[in-house]
C-alpha cells in the first residue's frame, strides 16, 4: 500500500479519500473545511494542516477541487514544490480542457508525471467506490495512476493525451444534461396524455427511448430504481454542478467552433432553473420547472 496525499474533501472527495483508506493506503488528507477533515479522520485518513504537508513523501497526489483556478493554484503554490519527483499526480476535478493541459504541461516541465482523471457517477458512486474515471495523459502516467483510481471506482479508461479526460467528461455530461431534459419532457407529456407513468417507464425502458436517464435515474417519483426523485430531489448530482459542466462544454465548443444547439439549450434551461434557487437540488428536479411551462 502507498502513502497518498488527498487534497479536496468535499461531497465527492470525502468519499473517494475514504475508499483509498479502506483499501489500506496511508491517506494524508487536506481541506479548508474543519468538518471535512473530521469526517476524513473518522474514515481512516490522517488530517494534515496544509496541502504541502499532505504531499510530503507521497507516492500519489490526488486532487478533487471546485474549478480550474483552484486546481492551478494548488498545484503551482503547493504540489509542485512539495511532491516528490517520483509521485504520480492525479487531478480528478472537472475543469476546462485548456487549464488541464496547462497544468499538465507545467508538471511535465518540472519533471513530474500528471494525469487528468475526472469522474462520472456522483456522490453515491464516490461513497460506494463505483466511479468511472476518464483519464488524460501519457501511457506511463495512466499505468501509474490506474491502481489508485481502481481503488475508488469500477471503471478506469484511458481517453488519450493530456486534457482528453476533461474532454470526455464534458462531452458525456452534455449528453446527460440534454438527455435528462428530454426524459422529463416525455414523462410530463405521457402524464398529460393520460398514460400512467409506470406504464410509460415499462415500455420506454425496453424500447428505442431507453436511456440511462430513464432506466437508471428516472425523474418521476415511484418508477424504476430508487433515485433522487423519490427523495424530493435531494442528494444525487446537484443542478449547480450540471450547469457548471454544461458551461464548460459550451466554452469548449466555442473554442473549436463546434455546433451544439441541444447542449446550448440544455445549458440555458439549467441556468434558468439554477437562478430560481434550485442549484442544490438534483439535476432531475428540472422536471418541476418544465411541468410549469406553458
């Protein structure tokens, strides 16, 4: 087992760090939140006073931070000066492709090996250790990062060169955002047409309308497997995070002159829903807004 620095213990990072500790790793955990550090300690991690201290003697450094500016700041101010040259650097944050490439290049210039490895699966998968990691970086970096990522997830996929992990993540979540809106619209239309939501689910889930948003994450309470819809849309993947990912996708699309009208419309609708004070609700709760539109 290895000494692992884990920086960023939010809703996702806390569960991920706990799973590394469960696998027997010596996890040195840092976060600005005292409560997050207390939870990490209870999960078997060793809380430390700074990111620099976490990196001391680490064989792997894992970061899970809110945005690109935080990733760039933590690596330039703390990780690059403290992590051993032999450490594998793994950023699991969801950030823009340009920043991921820039930080990766800065690591390489300092003789360090780094990968971008954003995740899919949400809080429940982070806690259960069933995340999917999409990894960008050189083959050597992927091979070194894979064992650590496997201890936190069910699938670890090499997407390509530096930045490819972030590209895969934002494309995937653009699909998810648009797909969930269409799924919500279909449930609402079925209901207005007098079709029982359970009957619609039974049919569509084994027909050409089948999708993950329908079959595994139905936005209508009481149908399919248990989802946030059955908990008044609490937990799951927050609307604010979906909006963040859609905006990253739109920025990326603009940077390469890609036409993404469905993604753009999804971003507009989630922005409207978020602005109405729903940022903390699961993203499937957008069905409430769609159901009140004329």
